[in-house]
């Protein structure tokens, strides 16, 4: 192992520990697209690890530290550190949060993969991974024709998401080209009684 690899691992450990100790706010409050969350210096198994629900669960410091990595071994260590920091009881084998994430992400991959994107990295897959299946799914006619709008409703029984935040009551999606994306109607065009709009995660 080279000196630079050791140094980058030590720096990463310090940043991750500082973020956990300070209780940094989750990066879910930061709007980040897939391009800004992809680390092109890492191999395919690690380059897009942040894209999707992980970016909503991670702190800004954790995201910045991960994006600064330049080798896969350091990325694997960072991922393990990320989950260790979120283990409710390290003395007990397994990690409940990680197991729930992996189960939902695998199901999102199965149900929502499209246009060469794993389901967990799509809009619906992100929401599904964070909050689980919606309480109800309805469809609306698009205001200007074209693909309909898929509306996911979450009831109060859903509780907190994997990011620790309360689930919004509604999410709306619409297919654009080959991808299903978050949908927000133009200002002033929402029909009376239509779901409240929330900023996409």
C-alpha cells in the first residue's frame, strides 16, 4: 500500500468520524444530481454508490470525502465506515438499517430499473428505498397530454425513512424519454384538490 493510499484513508477516517461526532445534517437537504454524486476515479462497483438513497442518508462531509477517493479499496472502507456509523448496536451481529436498505434497494432494482440505470438510482427507486412501498398508487392524466402522472401516497403509519426524515405525503412521477422522473406541474396549473407538491429528494 502506498503512502498516498494510507494518507487518503486516514483523511477519510477523520472526516467520517468528525461528521458522525458533530451530528452533521444529512445531505438530503442538499440537491445533488447523479453527475455530481459520481466518482469517476473509482471502478464501476463503487463510482455511483452515492447515487440514490445513500446521498439522502449521508452527511455532506461523508459525500465530499467519498467523492475525493481515488481507489476502490478506500471506497470499500468508506462504505463499511458509513454503515458502522449507523449501527444502532455494534455489539449485536448484523446491522438492521443496512439490512433494510439492501432489501429495499434490491427490490427497487427489480421493479424500477430503466434506461440502463439500476432501480435504486431512479426517482421511484430512491423513494422506495428510503420509505418502502407507498400506501397507495394512483394515476392522473397529464395536463398537456403525453405520459400520465404516477402519484404515490404515503400514510402517517409509514413513519420515518431510512434517512431519519418524515415521509412526505405525496410523490409524483412522470416518464420523460426513457426515464421516470420527479414531476412538478407548472406554477398555477395544479388542479384544485391535487396533491401538495414537495421538492424532489
